């Protein structure tokens, strides 16, 4: 058995919060003791299976409750994670399908797969036209995106943090579908799952400056502090009013909307805006329902977004 460290704990168990509201294009399905988010337009495709996990239920234990941790982490036992992955596969109707995951490293690498990998792939997006493969990406604040081309039976799964978004991982994945499978972007549907929201996701000036250099519309994805951070200018001439005592300087931050940034990239790649469906559940705002790396200081589990097609 692998070495297990102490799982995350809370000082006092709180009553389970009610689920946050969902856009009309989304549903929350409870099966086998777990809860899975699904995009209704994807549900209408008879051969497609998909889902975005939550933290509810499962064989693991975190914060005083059962947890559906889907990542192989040092605080959890591997056999429990395997059991959780089987629970998710069964809940989305993919019991006989082979799970294909990656070693994610915040890149723009897209992997096209035709069979279950004999070794672990490195990258941040997966695409396939092969049946019975369940593509998976893991997240705990980053953005999970699922794509489907219903005309050509093509599916893709994308992991997009701020680095992957900066590297245009969503656009590059659509480009890969066009090149490898002849996909027409206007045929593609996209589902954007839970991630840390603009309400909670603060980034520093180096991130703002990198986005300003790469995207002419980057200011639309940040709050009002973006311009000052991206240029190095102060927001007002009365700098002395904002000063802290020596040794107590506050780092300058701006809030980034990953959903807006990736929705723009998908549209820029040719997807129709009305075919992009965002859940907008914030991982940091809903601790009962979702894992959040930033909120929990890295001591947390992993959600999983999965997609594939069966014969």
C-alpha cells in the first residue's frame, strides 16, 4: 500500500449547503450516491456520454465527509480513487469504456488518441473519434471544457488554467479537430464546467501583463484593476492614500474570468456562441460541492470531466 498522509479536515462539520443555481441548459444528476453535472444539449446526442463530477459521495474521505476524489494524491488511497473513477463511469453510462487521462502540466499540448494509452500521456487536451474511450481531464479550480462534433462523432476534453488559456489551448484543440478529423467549428458544441470564478480568482501583474501582450481584448476578461496592472500605472494620482506601513505592502491583484476568456477563444476558433454552454459554478464559492485548490491551500481532491462515445 502506498504511503498515505492525513486527509484534509475541518474543525467543525457544517450542514450541507444547497446546490447553487444552474443555467437552464444544465442538469444535476444523482446516481449511485454521487452527483454529476451534465449539459442538456449533450444529453440529446444518443451516442454520447459525458459528465462533470462534484465532490459528493464516493469512497474517499475529506472534510469529515465522503468525497469523490478522482486524483491520485498522497492523502488518498489508490484503490479508493479507482473505486471513485468506476462510480463516475457508471454514473455517466460508461461502464464498459476505457478511461484515458493525462499528466497535465498547464500547456497547449493536444493529444489525439485512438486507443487507451499503454503509458501515461502528457498534455492538457485529448481528442478522439474512436468509440469506447472515455476522455478525462482533472481540475480543482482550472476550467474543464468538453467538445463534441455530432456530425463526425468526434469528442475532446480540455484542461485550461491561466497558463493554458494564455497558450490558447481551447483554440488549438478546435484547430486539431479541423486538421485531424475535418471538423467544421460551426458544428461543434462546447460545455464549460465548474471552475474558480471571476468572483474569486485573483492574479498578479505578471499574469495581467502576459494577457495584455497576447490578446487585444484581454481587458474584457479582467476587473477594473487590469489596466493599472497590465501597464504598471497606478489607478489614481493620490498614491499616498493607498500606501501601507513599511513592511505591510499589499500585492496588487486583478480578477480573471477564465470562462469569458475561453468562450472568446472558442468563438474566435469558429464556434457559434449559442452552442457554448457554461455552468458557471465557482469552485471556491461552493466548498460542499466542489474541490478548490486555491481555497483549500492545495490540500484538496480533484474533479473530473469526462466525454466519449459508445457504438
